C-alpha cells in the first residue's frame, strides 16, 4: 500500500494566463509565485512553494499531485501502481523542473483523471502574503469526477492509504491524514477536477467572500453559504475561471482517533450536502434532487 502524506498541488489548463493571474490573486486570494514558460504558479500557505499552477492550454486538462515521504522509494511506488494495472510515466528533467520537485511519476486513475506522485517538492521560503485577504490557510482537498464510485474508492483504498470518512450516496469522502477528506469522488459521466477547496480561517472569512464575490466581483455563487453535514465545515462554492468550481470552507472535522472513528452513510440529498438548507446549483450534487433551485 502506498502512503500518501498530503495533497500538494493542482495543475489546470487555461487559454489566458493573464486572466488566470488576475483571478487567482484578486478574486481567489492567492499569492503569485512566478510565471515562466507558459505556466503561472500561486501559493496558499507558508509551507508549499505553490499549490495551483495554471498552464497555457485546454481548460479541460487537469492534474492533481500528492506528496510522499522523503524516505519513500518512487520506483517501488511506480511498480505497485503498474502491478495494479495502471501504466506509470517517470517525469523527465524538464517536467520535474516545471513542477518544482526533485522527482515525480504520473498515471491516470480508473476514471481517467491524471494523477502525479511527487517526491521532495520545493518548500516556500518566505511568508505567504496574498494580494487579497480571503483568510486562506491552505489548499485542502480536491473533488474528482468518477465514472464508477465503488471501483475508484477501491482503487484509492487498496493501492493507496486513503480511508473513507463518510459517504453521500455512492460518493466517498476519503482521507489520507487526519483531515476529514482530501479526495472526494463524485459520480459523473466523464473525468476531471470537479472542485478545488481552500480552507479559510473563520466563518467570517466565508461570509466576507460571499458578499465580495457576489456583489463586487459579479462571481456566480453555486452553493452556500452553508454547513456540510459530513465534515461539519461551513462552505461557499463559486464558479469562476474557465468554468471551474472553487470552494472556501472553515471548520473541517479533524479525525484524531483512527481506531474509534466509524464512517457514516448519508443519503444523496441536498440536506446531506447542506444541513442549513442551501440548495446546490452543481450538477454532481443535484442528481437526486432535480427540482432543487440554485442558491442566489
């Protein structure tokens, strides 16, 4: 079993790096961390060199990276993934440089989502100082589309160290450390990143962004403000650059006692996504509730 330590970054295609930079800094609230060779990097915390990289290209191109321990054997990890039936690509020198890591491998998950495993990624060497104070404390989790939730859950929990924290219908919320979930798999007809989550410090940060995004930036709010029944986090989802959905949340559950925690099964209803009553205008969250109205 491969031990993933944390989520590291997401790479996203965009046709306009200038627009992506404006969004990431002035709307999302990240700090620019360099732009070179058709790539723009952005930070969300003190520790990591970057957590989002926008790459000139097709917005449908996504790749998510997870970090392993500095003591991990990347060749052995590649062998485990290939024995499970998934071809592995070893990163070239140019690819490693573009990702700011000493080494990495990549593969495609059972649904077709590009994944990367990185070894000794560059650390941040200065304090995180964003252009907009959104209260962000870090890139926390990724929502992925799955064409077969049970198959993909088995992949992540048997090949890797992911554990289910809860399920919403068929959708598993998987953790790789003490945070309630780092990977969320939502049934769909195609692959891709479904949403990108950043944790913010307080509920006040969630609410400030709700007002700013909706009233001053003209950003479409697609869910929230609300509170997840599963993780307990207060959230806000919005659709922005190139149609990607971003989430702010605060107060996610921390699972300190692995031995005693029991995963829960929630029904696939709007109430399971929000215990306050907000209705999602997100297709992967609404399949069981076709009459739900969007939250304005």
